[in-house]
C-alpha cells in the first residue's frame, strides 16, 4: 500500500511516500528532485503484512496503517526509529484473515 504527499510548498519536486509492506513495516521515504531518495522513518511494530497506509490530512506528520494482524496503528513519524511504537493502536479492529 502507498500514499504520496508534497512535502514542501516551495519545491514542487519534493514528496513524501508512505508505504506498507509484507515485511510488516511502515516506512516514510523522502524524494527530492529525481535523484535524492532516502527512507526517513520506519515503524516495525506490526506482526503481519501492512495492507494500507495513509498520511493524515490534518497533521502531515501522522500516518495511519492497517495490518493483517488485525490492528490499526496511528504514528507520528517524527518519533525516532528506535522508539517507533504507535501513538495509538486499535487491537482487533478487524477480523484477521484466515
């Protein structure tokens, strides 16, 4: 899953990309121009595939993610990676796939 947002009002070629993966992680990658790409944050708190991610429309440092582990997490990606527990976790928000 993926969501994209412009990360700067001054640079039309600056973007942030939020992704979820089979490796159970959520990541935010910064893209500037055509050559500068860097992973700026990674959350590794889900226990199964992350199926959906989205930036908050009200606070662009907040990212929501839903996983096959049945949880929905809400995280602030300004939090250092080593402390990347979700700000809010809704356990058993959905039925887990069989």
